[in-house]
C-alpha cells in the first residue's frame, strides 16, 4: 500500500493544507453549524464570505467522501478480523455523520454539495490494489485520521470566539480518538513527546 496520502480527486489539496493554510479557514458560524450548535451562533455572513465557506466546506466534504470510501475498501477486503471490522464500520459511521453535516451546511448556505466519486476512482487514488493485509488497511486509515486531526487543530487559531474554537477542538478530538485506536491496533508506540499533533 502506498504511504502517500492522496487528496480527493479534483481538489488538488490535502487535509493539512486545506485547514492549515491562511487562505482557507472555517467561519465561526459554519463550525457552529457543523457541531450542531447553529442556534447558539450568530452568522453575520456577507454573500462573498458565504461563497468562500461553501467552497471550503465542499473541499471538506470531498475529504469525508474519501474517508468513507477508504473504510469501505477496508471492509470489503475481507482482510479485517471481526473486532477490527467492527471498529472500522463505527469510524466510517462517524465520517458519514460528518458528511451529512457538511452537506446540510453547504445547502443551508445556498451551495450545492460536492458528490462522491466512483469507488474505482477512490480505489485507484488510495492504491487499494497494493493492500495485502489488515496492517496495510490500518496504516492507511491511521494516516488519514491523523491528517484530519491535524487539519482541525490547524483551524482553531482562526476563531475569535473561544466557544467556537472549543467546537473545532472537539472535532479534532474525534479524529484523534480514531487515530489513537488505530495506532493501538497497529501496536505503535504512543508519541514520546508532548505537542505531537499539528506540529
């Protein structure tokens, strides 16, 4: 299996660049909606900022489509032991919830959610043909999850409202939990130093 993370086809950017770049950040109102807290957040958005948020959210949605596909490839490989398969399906379910929240938010902002690609496209981008073992699948999933955690951590400084930064932190925590479980399944050592994410 390739060790490289491939971005969703057609986006041209990866998770880390998507949320860590100074040009792409989630607005406070959008993150509040993603966390199910839209009723608690003011959304003073101009049409220009809404269009920018839609574009960013569609990139995020493309990433969620890819994560769902990666777990599907793993589940259908018949290489996963039952307990590992159960966890993979659980994590895929979390990504489906993220996908649904992102798509709903894009629609709420007047945009059209990006559609998933064909599974064959994802399989090629993720080099699924090189998967030979449960370990290969876990390595890919761990890489994707760590990238997601780093991406959400990278966006936290963009917030002025501490509560919205906390929501982004909760999203990062979700992805970090996924990575930690996968690293444990791979029998990888925990990071030896503090501040090991989003460094």
